[in-house]
C-alpha cells in the first residue's frame, strides 16, 4: 500500500523528458500487447484453418487414389494409402460401400464396421471424402486429425512470428525512446532556458528574496515548473507594481505639496510686493495728509493710482489662482475648428492691431473635432497673448494652423517670430507661476497644459527655426467613435 500510494509522488518528481520516454515505452507495450492479442485470436484461427484445409485435401487425395485398389481388391495399396505418414493425422480408415473397413492405420479396425470417432481418444477433427468411379460410389475415406499435433504446429508458427515481432518491438522501443529523448530535448531545452531567464530576471529585479514564502514544489516536470515560475513571477510583479503604485502616489503627493509650496511662495512674494507698495503709498498719504511735500512731483492722485493698480494686480492674481485651482469638466461638442480659430482671432483683433501684429490662419473649413470649444478657446487665447508679448513691434507675425495628424488626433499650432524660448527654460515653462516676462501671473501656459490634460491630450513646445511654436495635440472623439 505504501508503494502504491507513493506512485503519484514519484510521477510528479519525474522530468518531462522521463515522462515522455515512459509514455513511449507504454505506447510500444500497448501496441505489442494488441498485436499479441490479434495473433492469438485471428492469426491462430487462420493457421488452424490452413492445417484443416491441408487435412481435407489429404483425404481427397487418398479417396482419388483408393478407387482402383478397391475395385482390384489390392489390400497392399489400400494399406499404403491408409498410412500417409503425416504426424497431423491420428487415424485413417478406408470403408467400402457396405461400411466395412478395408484399410486402416489401426490394424484392429480391419474388417469391422466403421465407427466414429475413428480413434478411441476422440480428439481431432473428422474429414471424409467419397471414393467413386465416375458416378458410382465405391466407399468413403475417413480421416481424423491429431489435435495436439495441430496445436503444437500452430503454436510453433506463432512463436516464430511472435519472436520476430518481439525483436521488431524492441527495435521500435529503442527508436521510440531515442525519438522521445530528442523531441523532449528539443522541447525542454527552450523551457529550461526560459526558466533560467526567469530566475535571472528575478535576481535582477530583486524578486528571489521572497521564494521561501511559497510552498516547495516537488514536480520535476519542466512545463509545470515553468507554469509555476510564471505564476510566482506574476504574483511578485503584481505585488511590486502595487508597491510601485503606492510609491508613485506618494511621489505625486510630495510633488503636489512641493508645487503648492512653490506656488504659495510665489503668491506670498507677489502679495508682499503689492503690500509694500500699498504700505508706502498709505504712509505717504498719512504723513503728509494728502499735501505735496515739495520734495517730488507726486500728488495724492498718483498714490491713489498706485493703490488701485496694486489692488487690481492682487485681484487678478487671486482670480488666476482660483481659475487654475478649479476643476475642469469638458463639455464635448462637434466643433468646427475653422470657426473656432476665426472667433479667437476676432476676439484678439484689437490686441493684434494695437501691437502691429499680422495673423495668418490656416485651417481646412471642413475640419471638425469633438472638443470643448470654450476650454480650447481659452487655451488658444493664452497662447495668442503670450505670442503678442513675444513678437517684435512692429513686424510681429503669428501663424495659427489646425490640421489632422492621423486617425483620432487633431493639432492646433501657434507659431510666432519672437525670440523663442531659451533651451534652459523649456523644461519648466509649463510650471505654475513661471514667467520670463516682467508682467504676468505665470499661469497662462500652466492653464494650457491643464486644459490639454482634461482633454486627454498634451501641449508641446516644438523646435522652431525662428520664434516659438506651441502645438496642442487633441484626441478627436468623433474619429474614435467612428472607428
């Protein structure tokens, strides 16, 4: 019982190569067993039938040759015919028309009435053949086969055939084992190589230190080991991805805190500058009671203008901060980009004319996209205002272009002939409160980047030979739905 119970464990510990060779041996043994069963059923019956046909033909031959001796009463010839000398024949009797035995290989039966079976043992098949001269029947030949001799002869022939099949089976088994070994080697070699690669990957990624957490595997099957290695690696990678996601979330939180701190510092700096101006103007008004002190040309109205400008700057800054901080929910609509660009140009035409800036619009009239026209218009306004501040006066040129870039993507580009963006500023230009201008909140490009983010797109500052070119890459939901 212990041996029987241990078979499953022994089978599990075998390699795939050993299992394949065992399968081949089992297959050869099964084929050989089927052939053996076929031999001892079908072939044995065929051989026995062949022997019986030989005995029937022998009886017919004796009957043909016994016709003349019976007519001539040639006892010697009949006795010779009754003793054929065939070991497969147990008894032969030649009987005349009256049923009297006239010749037999059993001398005690001569002159007696024929009785069946011919031999006292009774073992053997009976064959008869009529003795005739023309249409006249002279008697009968009775022949009884030797069943033991017949079985021995059939077994001898089967044994020779079985021996040859056994040799053939052994050769087939050897060739099968060789083929199974080569095939299993061809299959297991890449599997083992893949297993080694997985183990190497675990070492490189630092995953092998948790191997002891998993139950030991007693399977020797390379395919099972590969499957188990994949499952373990998948589990470990899933755990590491979760950990990486937690670290990424933590990094985002820290980056958000850093951004908030940077923005707070910038806001505090701007507020302090504005408050400093307000405090100076207020002190002057308090000290001199709104009268000219004679030391400068400033009048109270100038200080009131300073106070108004600084208050307006604080208002604009806080409004921009609130606009940047609020969440956007795009309301997508089928929008003509040609009409959208024309509206943006018309909205800022006084700014273009006031700074002497020429604007070129290049957009196919049939170009449509599913976007939020209000948010995209706001992003374009920020880019156009930045371009107006960057181009020279006069001689400034701004090119506004919209086009489709592959299926499901449209682009809107704003190009100016200004000085461009310095290389060391390209990485931080989209950060909040970063600006290269003496005036401005530093939130314009940050707002553009945020609007693109809620549209699941992006804004790109492209390399331009002259000036700067900002490109809005916007996914087109109309094309995506159509596909």
